[in-house]
């Protein structure tokens, strides 16, 4: 089981940047373009890793520590999220709480680094990121609580084994919907934020990392890919029931599901426009409300 | 999947339309949502019975025609004619309204265990769905400034009451339901005319302006 967990984690670390390529290819297919090479995210990361870093004199150690802290926190969270049964090796009761707080730690590091630069734009981005993630986090927690209440186990390995659709309770179908909205919000995708825009007035996530460069930026970009993988893995785990033909096939199925999620993100990005900033909290409040209704009905049963 | 297995998804869909009614900020969307709720509601009386009697089929058809087709048509015609601002200005914002709706759901789940109803009368989830729909209607009537939105709130409350009556409709209350449906239809018709007059008199359908009325 330990070997399986290590291989799953290594596969995650290796394949995560490919999610960006999949999203890019889907968007390109919708727009009638050819799209970037599939290896482009890896090339970008390698290019950034080769460069040197420039630090502003305003910044302190907080700015330098942030990329490392955020990447480390996300990798630690990834180690806890299973890719098909059995659960990950370090799994324990209540591990979903640690996952949510590790994600919060990663976000907190980047937000503090953005404030550390002393730039007003980055402060604005940090404020938006903090506000929106404060709304997305309850939705994620509520989803985990629903899965917890319906499986009676506070363990991600059990909670993320296709609970949402294999059960007869129809309110659990709200879980994947809420998780998908949280995925879009947490990973700064359309309709919440556009990762390709560079207009400071409307940027959320990207504006916080304007002052990072070289290896630091590579760490943050790689962390973003891993975070997207993590949320896709949670969504896939909640939806796909295990096949029961051994852990390797379930692992392959989970990876396929994760890429299907990325393709779905690409479809959403192709067919939707960005929401205006004041409407984003409404979307997240709606996600929270749906999750709250599903939780109430799950507990009522 | 059996027909009975579709009942709970239907009730959850009704609860979700209530949530959508509470958070939407456009009158046009609100009209479409109340049409959707009416269409969903038309299927509700079908479930307690195994074979479909003719009078029940008539009721479902009448509900669908009036709630999913006629009301939305009348309301959107009124909206078009008065040329009003299609944004909804609430006294209570979308988030708080949604929270109030969820509070209503919690209350109705609590109340279901407290009421001395004969066991087996209400199918699972029917009572909370019906009471939540009534609460949604009340919240819409109380917290929205726009007269058209208040009519929609009244319709939502009526939808909830209809849902309460759905399990009883096989015991011969179909004609009562049909006559109520006719009354509601006339009510909406009259309200459309009243809104038109409100709009002409006050140059707006904001009910807050009624306070400026002097003789």
C-alpha cells in the first residue's frame, strides 16, 4: 500500500502540469485553433527554473519563503487525497480538515507575500483572494461534511470513494456541483477569474504573483497545477465509484477522471464569460447554500 | 429506476427552485423560475397513485397549462408592457434571503416531526418541500419592493399550498384543487391589470412609493 501511495504521488507530481495543456487544447478546439504543445507547461516551468530571481528592496523573508511554503503545503495536502481505493498511506480520521487547512496555509503564504511587496495592486489582489476563498472554504467544508455524514467515516479514503453518486440519496448529486464551483473559484478559472488576463483591475489570483519571477514563479505555477489536480481528484473521488478490480485499475480510472474534469473546466471556460466581480460572492454563496441544503437533507435521513 | 424513486429528486428540485427564486436578481429570470416550479409541481400529484385516474391526469394537465404556460405568459406580458426596470431591488439581499430560505427548510424539517399527521399521508420530503415553498413565497412578498415580484411570491406560496394538497387529490378533492387553480388564475389576471394601473399612477411598480399617496 505504501508503494502504491508513493507511485500515486509521483504520478501526480509528474502529470499535474499536463492539466493546463488539456484545458488549453479544449479551449483551442472550441475556438478553432491548434493550441499549444502538450509539453508547453513543462517547458515554461523549466525556463523559469533556469532564470535568476530579482527581489525588490521592500520585500522581506516573507516574500522569499512564500513560494516554498505554498508548494510544500499543497504537496502535503496531495499526499492525503486518495486516487481510487484504498485510501492514501498517511490517511487518518479527520484528515479532510488537515487538507482544507493546508490549502489555507498555502493561500495565506501567497497572500502575505503579495502584501509584503508594498504594491497597492497586489494588496488589492490579496484582499480579493482572501475574500473569495473565505466564501469558497465553507462550501468545501460543507461538501466534506456531507460525504462524512453519508459514509459515517471521517476519512478521505472512504469519503472519496464515489459516495456522491453510488448512494440512493438524490441530494448527494449537489455535492459534485458544489465541488466544481469551488474548483473553479479556488483555481482562479473562468467564471471567477481568468488566468490569462493581465488587466490589474479585474485580476484576482494573477495580480498577487506579479512580483515573483524565476524559480519562485515556477514554484507558484507548479503549485497552481498541483492545486488544480487536487481539486479535480476530490471531485473525481466523490463521483467515481471503485471498480473493484484492484487498486491499479481504480488508479488509472481516477487519473482519467481527473483529466476529464480538466476537459470540463476547458468547456466551461470556452462557453462562459467571466462574472463581474460583485457577482462572484453570489455564485459562491449559491454554492454554499446548495451544500447547506444537501447537508441538512443528509442529516435528516 | 421506478416512478416512486423519481419523487425525491422532484422534491429536491422543487427546494432548489425555491433557493433560485430567492437569490435571483432579475424579474425575467424570476418569471422563468416560477414557470419551472409550476412545471415540476404538475408532476407531484402523480406519485401517490400507481394507476392514473382520468381526473388526476386532468388536474396535472390543468396545473401544467396554468402554472407553467399561462402565468409566465401573463407575467412576462405585464413586464413587457409596463417597461419596468428588470432588476429586483430587495429590502433583504440575495444572501440573507437564501439564508432565510434555508432557515425555513430547517424549521419545516423540525415541524414535520412535531405535527400529528396520520403516518403515511405525506411521502418523504413532501412536507418540508411544501412548507419551504410557502416560506419562499412569504419571503418574496415581504422583502421585495417590486409589485410584480410580490405577485410571484404569492404564486410560490400558492404552489406550496398546492403541494400540501397533492397527496389528498386522489380522495376526491380534485374539483376543489381545480377551482382554486381557476381562482388563482383570475387573481394573477387581475393583478396584472392592477400592476399596470400602479405603474401608470406612480410611474413605477415600487411598492415603497405607496407611502407617498395622499388624498
